[in-house]
């Protein structure tokens, strides 16, 4: 299984059904941007969420 096996088609179909063509994203995942652009959306802005060390991800 790939490191990121998320499927964006369902979300893209919902956005398309609502008439969305241009989007702003808050994500650290460049693959998400690329997949949404390949689905026909114009990503007009992408902001990183930042990273935070917690007891759960420290290691």
C-alpha cells in the first residue's frame, strides 16, 4: 500500500456538484494539490498548517 492511499475523487465530485472551480487549501500535502489540479480545479492558494510536536508524534 502506498504511503498516502487517500482517494480524492469523491471529494472532487462533491465540489464539482456544488459548482466549485477554484479552491484555497490548508494542507502540508503537495500530492493533494496535484491531485485536485489534475481533477480540474484551480488551486489559487495553498497554506501550510505548520507542524507540531506532541507526545503522540514525538518519536
